[in-house]
């Protein structure tokens, strides 16, 4: 799992939202992971430890990378919705781009 608060991750996240490649909220993300559609799970840095542990485990069993960044308020704002502790990216290109931006150079 990687941690990042890189603004370029937020920029890519905004593009992914406009492209319809983002699911937000625990139930939608679980469904996306179980359905094999999730390519990246993003956890809010202020999510509860139980939520983080649960989604790390679930994503790990399906081979989905996990990125921890921004707060739930910031993630919700990217989706133009209420705060979200967890979101899922379903496009592999957006997911790989976010992971590259989050990685230290």
C-alpha cells in the first residue's frame, strides 16, 4: 500500500470521475472488487482503522493495489458528493497513472 497526498493524483482522479470510472462508498467499492472491475482502491487517510484493514484485506485477496491519500472530505469533493472513506478506480490506465504519480520519484 502506498501513501500520497500528491495533487496530480487528485487531477487524475477528477478526470476519472468525469469519464465515469470511479465508484465511491463502501458498498459500491465492495461490489466493484468482487465483480473484478476494480483496478485501484483509494482509502482516505482519515478512514477508520477497521475500514482500512477491511479494504486492504479484500483488495489483497483480489490482487487490487491500494493507495492511501487525501481525506474523506477531499475524496468526496472530487466526486462532487458527501465525504467518502473509500473509492474504486475501474480503468487500468487511470489506476496505473495514479500509482505512478503517488510513487516517490
